[in-house]
């Protein structure tokens, strides 16, 4: 897939998730139902697209140890977020109402290590890994100094309020736009064609 598409589509899918989440809660209850499932699928799609996004940033940062470790950290966080969203979708299929969902979530989250690995701590590594790559690109002067600060604002938005997820998604897109041109200009060269004898 064209890197330009992944860099734009990934945050736009997060935006879609955030908007659908708000719409789902207009009646005062979120899930189960079509809005819950479609919103979560949009975020899973975003996670899938952030995999090549991080890989391209690693390549642009020089493929060194630091950029590789940052990428792996981000991927670990991605897997934790993926597990969280798959659980959310599965629970919505099992339960008939929100109270049922909450009861199942309580059972799942009471399993030792689940809160740490899937909900509270490990998912944060997704953002830590991406921020580390963006900081490396900033230090190497691939992007301007404001780019990591915009990305940090994206991280803070859901902490202020989850209804600000769409704002965070837009900030993510703004922070990635300066990288798009850099990635496209440093794409892998095509293999050389041997000269005719």
C-alpha cells in the first residue's frame, strides 16, 4: 500500500472510531450493537495501518537499534490494544445489554495480569513507541520541532476526556503529515535493471 495512504488513513480511522463512539453514547448507553462493533472495527483497522506507518518511520530514522526498539515497543502496545478491542467486540456479541457487558468485563478484568497487559499499562506502549520514533525524526531534522509536541497533545486528549478522541486523531494526522513527504522521498529504490548486452 502507498505509504501516503497509510499515514492518512490510520488517523482517519481513529477519527471514525471517536465519532462513532460519541454517536453511540447519545442515548446514554454505549454498546452492544452496530455502532459499538463498527467503531471498534474502525480502530482495529487503524492499528493495522499503524504497523506500516511505524515501519516507514523506523526506516526514515535510519533502521538503527533505537528506532528498531522504538518500533517493537509500539508493536507490543498495538497487540495489547488489539486484544482489548477484540475482547470488547466479543463481549458485545455475548451480552444482550450494557449491564451484561459490564458484568462480563468485570470477570475478564479480574483475571490477574489482564488489567496490566490489556487495559492500563501495556497499551500505552503503542503511543510511547510512535512518540519515540517522531522524536528521533525531529532530532535528525527530518521534521520540525513542533511535530512531537502535537503528537503529545494527541496522547493527552483521551486522558482529558474520551469524547476528545476525534480531536486527538486530527492532531495525529497533523503530526504525521510532515513525515509523509519524507517517507515518499526515501522509498526503497527499485532494483537495477541490467543493461542489454
